[in-house]
């Protein structure tokens, strides 16, 4: 056997093992092979990547363990090379035309012969198709198939993102023809077999810029048992009535799996005739819906519920701001304008307060974060970045939707019908250990046990909310969480503290919700819903699916985690045949992977717009808050603009800084200067790299002088009084994924960032320190 550098043991038989998988390139020049059968990735050094392209399907042999303890592979054969176009910028160097890929995982520039440029001009964004693959001694060659335009053209950032991440953005011809045949209004035959709720004053409450309305609500007082309570109706657009399983529209919807919301543009999951028309619960028109009809007691507990198909007629399209205004001033002009609906709003607020009390009693994790909204001008450029105002009306609708989603999950679970759940696992043991060490280092008297509960995290958040470093602590609590996924194996939702949870309330924009609707309908008619044979193959989401597959709880563990079900019901859940469960697993992974892809595409567009915006502020000085600390520097979010940039460690002065992982801070060994999440700084915008989506800051001169004074005797007082008020960081994990783009063109730099220093976690603020960038991830419920 072989002892790895990290102390673990590798059997010698693994060394010559042959593995088949998909190549994942890295911008530094190396890559990894993700095995098709699961397991750890295999590292490919730059020399192995020279003749490969990101997403190639290859067979490799593990030949050694590198000094980081990773299995290193040698490529035996290229089994499949996806015929895919690549988007990039056309450049000319020394008389040679080159396309520099937008996606830096394609490690080499592509040579374009003079006759294959499609008359594109230098600097324009183009789509190129490979005609010759790379070799050990030569770069790939391609021809331009599409010229998108200049990089600064309005909307270019979205055109780039959808192609960069292979986001389906044009509906198939079959889908468009099927949508065109659908009616424009609800027909009398559509109302057959449905409860008529058109006289019930259901209303939609959504954002000012919303165009597709999935949900409507209504609430009235009701006697629940022997006490008082409410009847709460949550009506959801009945997409499944029009989108038939396995048909053309469904195929396109499944491929997308989610709508993607960019500034000024939406790529919908469904054709606009459905998403903004026939399915959208617009005011003043009849619409088909699926209703979750609940009885909620005074403690905020759902005592009974039922699901049924209905027809409704929205009585008003309200915005969050309007409802918040009415609840804040029930005698004001807006309340008078909607006088007929005022009792309903008051009832909704009353049931919300009860549901909120139950949420707190349940111990659900609830972190208040600052979400931002990008406001664009007529040319598609950022005019302003503002925080989204979160009102009581937002929370009211959120709690109503949570209640309906829980009822849907309970309905699926009790029926024994295989379906799909929204599962959120608790923190891994590794993350638990990191969090315990961190809390201990800060002297916080409350921590988590070996089997932490959501209540433990909420207790820590409550106990520390008034501390000056509350943002730092809450960020670490968030980092310890895992990402929620879709799976047929229910193991509960840790963050929301639910034993069973699913998504039912947004079938216009989320495919899992559409699946849940179909299953509920099948249960109501004593039938069974079986997934159609829709192909899942999509190379762009393969890496997401591979990573997520390992996180899905196996059936036996998921069943053990379910509470309150009888042995008979548990045994029923094991009855679906193996192939059917596998199909649902694949569907869950597909939807989870597409959700991640949508997030990455959205972040890419926002990063582009923010870089474009900050180019106009080069050299200007702003105040901000440190929102992440790494071995290579600090990420600072500006107060006025909610834009994040990197202060590299080389800009912090001429001394050594030690990275304290437990405290999440950099500490100067000579002066004692400390930088931690929550530290206030004044910075100057020094550099913007639009291609790499990176913004660099340097400390303003007055800030450096201030830090020096603080380190010489005033640091403790300064840190005590500096309460952070910047944006909450979404940088839940940081990595080192940048550097120069490999190949023959060494002159253009790929980005900057940082790296961990080999000498015991000490990093010197020196011009020789290598620079790489951190990866950005977010957590979703």
C-alpha cells in the first residue's frame, strides 16, 4: 500500500486503475477527470491537458499520487469529443487571428485562419467551431460561425452567458408549434371537474417588476377544533393541465428545468404564451389552478389540508410595497383604495404572525441578508445598485408558500407514491469541526454538538446578533451549511427544520414543482404518475450532477430520518420498482444541476455589469466592509455600490501576514494589524478586468495610515467600535482557480487572486506572491 501525503492510505491496485470520465479544465492549465462511476476526481497535469479540450470524454490510468495526495492520471484515449461551439473574443497577434475563450476552462486560444473569420473585427465577440483539435505540439484551429457584436453592446453580457453555460435560450420548433395551438383563455371544457373559486377574492402579491404570477392567496377566520384559527388558501397556476408529460413543451421545459432571471431579461422555462399568459394568474381573467386549502390554528400549526383542482379569478394584482403600506397604515389612502380587500389583508397578516411564531418555536434557521437589485438604463448599463427592501409582505407570502410546500411534501410522503423532495442535509462532520474551532477561538460560549439541530444554529445567531462581529459569525454559520438538492429520498430540510419539504408553489419557473403537481393529481385520482423517457444528457451540467450525486441520501438513510410515519407507510415507500426510483433520482440531479447552472450564469452577468460599472470609477475612493478573508487577501464590499473586489495581500504593506483559519482573519506579525470579516476599510478602485470579471482594490492612503495607528495601540478600541454595515457576503467557499491562460500567448494575463503560502500559513505581502482568485458559491433553500 501507499501512504499519501495527507496521511491516508491508497491501495497499490488503484495506481494502475483505468478510469473513464469527463475532463474538467482549469484556467491555470491543469484539469481533472470526473469518473462516470463516481469517486474522487483524477488530476491531469498541464502536459496531459495540451491535447485535450474541456468536457472531452476520456479514459485515463492512475499513474502516481502527486504531492497534494491526489491521484494523477495519464490519458489513454479520447473516447468522445463533444461537437460544441465556443464563445470568445477575436484577437490578432503577430498577424495571426485567435479566439480567446470566455470560459477559461478551455485552456488554449483557438487559431482562426484568415478565410474563416466571417469578416469579424478585432475585439468582437464571436462563436467559433473547432475544425482541428489541439495536439501535444499545436493549438486548436476553428472557424467563426457567428459574430455577436462588440463587447460593449447592450445585452452582450447575457448573450455571452447563455452560450458560455450552454443555457437553452431558443425553444424548439416542435415546442413553439405546440404552444401556438393552445387556447388563449380558459375554455368551458377546462373547468370540468374543478372547484369554482371565482367568487373567492384571491389576490396575487409579488414584486413590482414581476410578469409571471404563480401564486395567489386568500385567508379568512375559521374555527379550528375548539379554538380560533384561519382558513388559508394558496392557489398555484395549474401548468400541468397544459404541459402534458413527455410532449414537446414538456421536453423543452425539462431541458431548462428553471427560468433564469437576468437584469432586464428573463429566459423562461415555458413559452411566453404560457408563462406570462395562459398559466399566469393575471388579474381580471379566469385561470386554472391547483389549491392547497389549509386550516391553521392559533399556534401556527396546520391542522388539516386538502388539495384540489380549481378555477379562479384573481381580484387584484398587488405588490409587496402596496400590501406593506396597507398593513402599516390601515386608514391611509392605499387602504381606502383597496377597502374591499382590507379584511383579507388583515387576516393574511394574522395567520402570518401565527406561522412566524411556529417557525421560531420550530427553530428554523433565519439569517437576515442584504439582497441587491441592479437597475439598468435604456442602454442596458447599470444605473444604480440598490438593496432590495424586504417588507413584512415578503415574509407573509414566504410563510404561506412554505406552509403549502410542507403540505405537498406530507401528501406525497403519506401516499407512498414516489416523488421529488427538496432536501437540505445538516453540516458535514468536517464543517462542524471548523465551526466549533471558530466559535471557540472567538470565545463564544455557545456551540454545536455532535448531532447539531437547526435550533443550535439559530440560538448562536440570536446570541451573537448584537455583537460587532455578528456578520462574521453569521457568515461562518452559513458556510457550514450544505446546498439543498432535489431527490426522491426524503431526509428533511435542515435549515427550515421540516421533516419533509418539497417545491409546489412555482411550476411556471421550476420543473420540480411541475412534477409535484403531476404526482398530486395522480394521487387524487388513485393513479400513478410515471416519468416520461426524456433524455438527460447535457455536458454543460455534467460536473454539477457528478458533485451532487454523492450528496443524495440513500433510501435507507432517508427513511430513517423521516418522522411520524407508520411502519406500513414506510414500507409502501420502498415498493416503487428500482428503475422508477432511478429515473426520479436522475430527474432530481438534473434539476439540481440546472439550478446551479442558472445561478452561475446569473452571477456571471452580474459580475460583467458590475465590472463595466466600476470601470467608470477607476481611481475613486470608497468605504467598505471586509466580507471574506483568504490566504491571498481580502474581499471588500463597498457600502454605496454593493460591489465586491479584492485587496490582494501584496497591497497591505511590507510585512508578513498570518492567515488564522479559526478566526478567519489576516494578522500582521510585525505590527499586529488585523483584517477580519467585518473590518471597515477605505479603498481605491485600482483595476477592472472585464474578461476575467474581477475588480481590484488597494487600501486608500488615509486608510493605511489609520491601520498603522490602530496597530500601535488603538486596534482593540477600533475593532470594538467598528460595527459592520456592509453587504452580507455570498462567498461561502473560497478557492484558488485563476492564473494565466496557458498556451503560446503568454502576454495576456488571465486574472489575479491568491494562493496559500507553504510556510505554515504565513503569507508575505511581497510583489512575488502568486495571485489567484477565489470561487464564489451560494446557498439556497
